């Protein structure tokens, strides 16, 4: 079975200290079995790391399945709404932390294998603790609970717990604030996961491990993947590592393409000269059939929020999405956009642009964005201008008016040939668009001066649009009378 092993390392950063509790969420797909509304499990995974002065940092990941969350009929967009409660108690039962919050998801994910991941952070002193989680469906009142036992480090350990993730990357200048379901781990940005779930389409397992040493140390790191019977199916060669005084963060990636479906255990074997220590975590590999089916749902769900819509776009696609915004943007609103921005910065720019126009904040969908790009697609399909240097439909005069105002309330079209193919006296085709539902009676007159479907705006009562001085050269007397009757006014004076 082919695999690829990559390893990176950085010095442990003090930025991990003093993190207050915060929550982030994302939508992922998982689960080996078919959806069941009676299976109300909540997966909880905690990763412990040492922070000095006998403090243990706990990063807990909570996986909330949407299969049993019922859509709310009263909320816009049929949201899934649920309340989460988290409680941390010590060995005596004393409550040390209690937090509750409300969360939402797209209603179309109800009854599917999609799930949300919540992230919380807290620190504890040496001792035994219990982390309890309760999830309650706001619509049906059904609830699910889960709990795990934790042990605070009594002394500096040789390593943290092993963290597995679908993606770990080096932070950039645009990552000052983590995005939804991302955790800032020193100089790294980690995508949260209560249990790593891989598929043939997403087969890379990212891992992170903190190593601790009072003095600079050299050693090796080996990664072992075992199946449910304990048989090792992947075993990397010992990789040389260096750890600075105080400790360091080791992170890497295993490409597990070709691994059969099932439950696996990944082990990190770390040796800094004092004997090998082991840290492990489980993950799932899904099969091809269910992966293809779920990938469709995943992509549709990811495209619902503004960030998800632009997140998968390439550089070229981002530029294409940005271009028609000139038609609807306010003055100076696009001033900070330039081609030197990073791809990540451009994606976030577009997401912010549309979030500001969201008619239903607090719901996953942005109807304004969806409607606009549907208009762009329609304009490109219906108003594209052929010939040399063909123009996208949205850039044409008809496309521009359509993007700005939507479809006309009334339209009058006249080609070079009339009904039944009878030749008309007029030589040019024209169209008249009229808008009345907005309370303003506006009209736009277009003429195809080339005979190739290239319609130009020649006259309008819209002060934002410029007509042509010689507009009357394109119409005969019959044209003028027909347009005047359609609009109920003499527009050619």
C-alpha cells in the first residue's frame, strides 16, 4: 500500500499559554453506518499538552452528528438549532467550568451523516478531571451526552498527546484570527476533528506532537499505522529530529491512499535518547462507494456559507467571481482589492463583501450572493456577445442592466424579420426593457447595430446610464411609434 511521510518541526511557542475558552465549528462528513435518528452519540476527544508551572493545556474537540437534529420550521432557511453544554469537574465532583451556547447548521444536513465540530480550550492543575458534554435539539428536545476522564500532568511529560487532523498548515500573515473550526497551535493552524475520518478522495492524515526536553535534544520519530487486529500496515523509517531547550512542535503528514476501509490506530514513537515513548490516536478510513455519495453532500454543504463558497476557488476562479462586483459595489468598496493579494486574502475579501449584504444574518445561506451569481450565469448564457474578442454576457449592456436591476417587468423585442419571417422595413433588431415594480418607471432601449447579436444601450431615463447622441439614426418611423406605444410616452423627443 503506497504511503508518503513528511515531517516538519518548530520551536514550542509561548503563544499557547493563557488561552481562554472559545468555540469554533465546521461541517464535516463521516460515519460508517447509515444515518439513524436513534443513534445520538457525541464523540469527544481531548488532547493534552504541558505548559509549565504544573499546568496542563486541554484542547477538546466535540463532534455533533446532525442525523438526529430536526430542522426548525420557524427559522429562516429551516435551520438545525441545538444547545451545547460543557462541564469540567474535579475528582471531588466540584464544578470548575460550565459553559453553554447555541449553535446552528443548514437544515439540509439534518438526517445525513454530516456533523459539526466544536472546539473548547481550558487548562488544569495536576489531578483527575471529568469533561461532560450535553447536546440538546432545540426543536425536538432530544438530547445526547458524552463524557471523558482527564489526568493533569503532575510533572513535565516527554511528549503531549498525539493530535490527528485533516489539515495542518503553517500560519500566514492573514491568520491573525483562526477561522471557523481552526485552532492556532503556535505557528501552525490546525483544522479541528474529534475523530479523523479519511476517504479515498482525502487520504492525507496530518499529525502534531509536542516534545519536551529541558536541554536541546536530538532523536528520532517513527509513525506506525495498525489495523483493528493490531497488525502494522504502515511503518515509517526513524526520522531524525531536533528539539530546542524547553520543547518543540513536531508535525507531519502520512498519505494513506489505498488503505482499506476500517478503524485504524496511528502511533508516534518518539526517542530523545532516554528510551522510546508512544502516543496514539484512532482514525477511520471510508470506502469508495459511500465517499462518492457523501462528497456530493459535503460540497453542497460547504458552498452554503460565504467562506465555504469561495474557499475551494482557484486563483482564476476568484478573479472571475470578483470582476462583476464593479457593477453593484459602492464607491471605494473595492479599493483595497489588488492582484498582489494572496489567494487566501482574496477569498476572505469576497466573503466579507457578501457577508455585508446578507439579508438573513445568522443563517448559513446568503440569498444575495446566491442570487447575484445566478444572474451572472444567466447573463453569460443569454447575453454573451460573439465575434472577435467575444465579451462575457455580464459585461454586455444587457448583462450589466440585468445584474443591477434583475429581469425587466416588461420587454419588447423586434428583430430584423417580423412574425412569420416577413421582411420588415426596419433594418436593425432592438429590445426595450421596462421596470415598474420598484416604484420607478425606468426604461432601457438596446439596438443590435452589427446584426450579430451585439446589443448596445442607446437610450434610457436612468441617470446612471449614458445613451448615444445619434440614437435616432437606428430607428425608422414605425420603430419609434411602436416603442412609444409600448412605453406610453414619446421617448424620442
